[in-house]
C-alpha cells in the first residue's frame, strides 16, 4: 500500500501502476509538481485510485489511462469519480463488468475507443449511470466532431447509460463496415 506520501517534482508521471498492480491501497497521498500527469495507470487497474488523494499542481492534472489492445479486463472494475478527469489514449477492451461512478469524466484522445466484447463469456457489461447533478462525461480532447471513435458493443456485451454526455466522437474506423461513423456502435449483440 501507499499512504500519506507526497509524490512531487518528478520528471514524468508521479506514479505508474501497471497491469500487475492489484490489491493495493493508495490513500491520502499528494501528487504535485510532476512534469506529466500525477498518475499513469493501465486500464485494467482504473479502480485502484481513490478520491482521498490530491492530484493538483502537475503539468496535466488528470489520470492517464494507458491502454493495450491485447490487455482485456477480467475482473469487475468500479471506476471512481476523482477530482480530476481520466484521459484515455487508445482502446479500452472490456471483457467483464465495468461500472463508472456518477460525476466521472473521461477525456478521450485521438482515435480512442471503449470496446465491450463478451466473446469469452465473462459477462461483459459497461454501465455508466450518472445523476442529474453528477453526469458522466466522455468528451474528445479537442472539441471537434469525430475526434475519437466512440463506444463499441459486440458479441453479447451489455450496456446501460443514463445521464451521460458523449461528445466529439464518431471517427470513421475499421470497427464496423456497415456504419463506421456512429457514436455508439453495436454489432453481434443479441441484447436489446
């Protein structure tokens, strides 16, 4: 675990948590003055961080989610709302349950994508239920239509979105040949 520490004035990110970092507690820490983001984290561990840490005074006050196309979630992820947004650099592959807490914000980089696929029959589901006062946001890093790809649901994956803002996506890609420029793409999904 890491508690009551100050991670300050580092050349790049203050902390990097790779995919092997599981079952650790990170509480009451201050991440400040770091040249890049306070924390870089592999997407399979987005739920490790807590809102009792401070992530301010860095070059980029956001949590950088590093994605790997070949790395898929296989355990339930309950992604907490933090005082800073998350930024997504590529494709987040969802192979199990992902729940996003109300008020969470994702800044999507060029060509990034959330992709839920239940081909391994782990019960892939993507749930983002915000509230009227705590909406969940998925927005392109640049306020430009088509900047990021969108949200893809395939092969039995389920989803539930409420009180969400999904903006600046719809980039034409190779994901779906029938309609590659949609905000939410559903293919091979038997659920309604």
